């Protein structure tokens, strides 16, 4: 059976493309519970690709309910080394307009109470996330999004808020003063968990609105978000196709694939055996 190196996390509509064949659903249970949904695996241009609907099919999970640990762990167990995260976002900059695509290079975590690590229970690890998004993945996502006809901006800071409510005007204006570029509800802790799982992770963020700060535009609504996401689905699908078609050119061994190398503080003799066993897909190569 061929390996599954690339995964796409996003809306369930992303995998509804004619070029995707030999599809199967894989149900995975992890030490962190069940993922958002079954992982759909199919063949695209000769490669097996995994698709995971972040909010579950039918969009049944709000941002605070997404089982991020289970999602990333499940993809790791399938052998995934690269993740393309497709998400909707609000713009906090005039030049990042609705309908545009942003490939951020920095993250700001403004969530409250989400679990952002696989580690604990006797195993302490501190992963470096100075560069929280893989530059290599960001580059290929940007190139492919342009190839698909998108208006693409590279760079910017993506702030994740808890949700599910949208921001107040005071909050939105403060985020702009902080220098944030786009705003969403799901990228953190997903990206940090991918870093701990040593998976190269990049974001394709589709701007749906100007949040609530813009004086001459209407405040964000669900209708706005859905309309833009539906419009941009084809661009996202075309970009994913290009990413898969060109994997021989861009795929490689990235710094993200070695993020745990110097991250462990716990003496190996003091790590509980059960923790070693349950986290084996993440830490086995370092602790065996």
C-alpha cells in the first residue's frame, strides 16, 4: 500500500473533486479520542492524499470543540509529513481584501483554555515555534494558489481567537494596533500540535470579510463567510491539485520534520512506560 504523505485539513467540500479516485474512509481512535470525522483517503495523480474535515461533515463542531490533538495524532499515524490547512479568515488590513488568499508566516494564539500540546503526564517537551509555519510549505501553497488564479498575499500574522462569537469593534481595532493581519478561530493550537508531531504545516487562508473594524463595510456575518468560502472552493481545489502534481519537485526533508530532536527535558528513565507507548508515533524514534 502506498504511503500517505500529504493531508488537507479544511471543509468537507474540498475533497469533492473528480480527479480524486479510489476513495476510502478510515476511522481512527487515538489516545486523545476520536478525530473530527473519519479521514477520507483517495488517490490524486497517483498519490494517496488524506482529507480531514476540521469541523466534521455538516460543520457540527464549533471552534472550541474541535479535537485538535486527535486530528493531528490521527494524521501522524497514517504517515503524514505535510499538511495544507485551508481556512476562512477575516482581514485586519485594508489591502487584504475579501476573496484574496493569505499565506501567513506568523501566528498569535489568543485562545482561552485549549490544550496546545501532546506532552505532560510525566514527559516534558518544549518545541520551538519561532517559525510556527513551515516556510517550505508556505511557498508551495502560495505558488499553487497563484497558479489556481487566486490573488495571493505572502506573509502576515494570523491571530486565533476562541470564538464561536465574532469580535467586538474594540477587540478588532486592538488587534489591528497589535499588528495582526488576519483573524480566525481554528489555526491555534492545530499548528503547534503539528509542530510537535514533526509535520510540516502551512496555511491557505481565504479572506471572507473585513471583520468588524472597517467603517465602510458591513460587519462580518455567517452569510458573508459561507458565500466567499463557496466561491473560493474551486481555487482551493485547483491549488491542492497543483500541490500534489508537483510533489516530486518540492517535497523533502524540512526543519519541521526534526522539531522534537532537542525538545525533551525529562530523563528517559523517568518517563512512564504507558506514556512512551501511547505517544510512540510521535516520540518512538527518540525514546526507543
